[in-house]
């Protein structure tokens, strides 16, 4: 617990939490479905980006962004979808988590749309060549696929996007004011020969040559 806050100031039970927050409406309770219907399939076909949430057997969590052209996530049937795993930094945090604990949560985005799509279910890692061929881009198959057995699907309201003005260009910081990822990596890693400039060069090369 945060040492500066007394234990009595922390919420300790769902009963206490419900007393503060309340209960969802009947509409909110009933909007959840257990399959990929035509609305969900259409949303996924238009989405170029999602966040994959996983946890290992001890509950340590990870959230990983996945993105590609619209429709990069393939709907196989009303209960299954597959996410291509493209080349990355080889940490494989979410992949290792899935092997230990198949429960996953997906959050799909469509640029400019405030409402998101939440999908929960069980995942497995697949290496079926015929399936991976269907996920190929520029003639390159993904390394593997993350197949999700869907248990819940529902639309999440746009309040977070309206409060944050995420899709409003006028609210964005100037490019020159944004955090420098290469500088952050250099300072965190503290490795000789890996300056911010050299890391930026490596990132640029990776973005240009190793997306697929």
C-alpha cells in the first residue's frame, strides 16, 4: 500500500466499492454477447489497432499494442479470431503469458471513433502454415498467430476519448515537445555504445526494414 495513505482510506471489498460507484444499468448488463456477430466482425474488419492484455500464472500483467492495416485481425468464425504476430523485440511477454495463462482481454480501436470494442476470452498460439499464409503481408507470413476463443464482446462508451480528446488534433502536443523514445531507452539501459543517437538510428532502420 502507499505509505502516505492510511489503510482505512483504501477500498477493501466489492460491497464498499458498489456503495461508492453503484450498479450498471440493465442496458449495460445486457449489451454483452458471447460470440462474434456481424456487428463485431464489421468493427474488427475496420480496426487497424488493438491492445492485448495478458497475465502470467502469478498474476503479473502485460499490455501489448498490435497494429497493421485495417482488418489485420482475421475472424475465423463466430467464436474464433486470430491475431498475426509480426517481428518485434523478442521479449515475447504476452506470448509467454498466454502459455502460462490463456485468459486475455482485447481492446479494439478505430481512429476517429470514440467507442471501442472489448473482447475477452482464451488464447492459444498457433503455427498452422495454411492459416499463417492467409495472414501474410508483402509476401511474408507472421511468425505465429494468436488465436482467441471468444467469450465476451461488447462496445465500450466514448467518455474516455471525449475527456482525453485523443482524436482531436488541436489537443495534440507539438512534435518537438514529445518524449524522445531513444533518449529514454538510452538512459534506462545505461549501456556503453548505445547513445540516444545510435538507438534512434537502430529504431529508424527497424521501422523501415523489419515491420514484417
